[in-house]
């Protein structure tokens, strides 16, 4: 849930003036996308925290929760779109 461009947990921010509105860790210019990409490439948290010392474990958890919510939302939108198509299977 967003509140003035900030998620309810206040750790992830979307602001059109910061990185063109990409979701970022609040108080930094570190995008959620970068944290996820780093973890996908190398899931070593010590390496992540060395590369981005301003990040905290709570920030990383917020990035993962944000990504999980985004994927869940996308899945729900696809399901609703399919159900709205004429001739869509009912089940």
C-alpha cells in the first residue's frame, strides 16, 4: 500500500524525482532492482553489504517483500485479464 509515494513499511520509496520513479530503498539512491539483481547473481549477504554499506538487513527484506508483492499482483492481473476474455474457460 502506498502513502505519498512511500510503501507502508517506509523502507521502499517511489519518487518521480529519484531514479525516474523506480522503487528505491528509502534515504538512498539504491533501487530495489539493483538489490535483487545483486542477490540473484551472488546471494552472499556479506558481499551485498560490502558493496552497499548503507543497506541493512531490514532493507533487504523490504526489497524481497516488494518483489514478492509485485509478482503476486502481476499474477492476479493476468488471471483477471484471462477471465475477462470472451469465451474464457470458467473453472
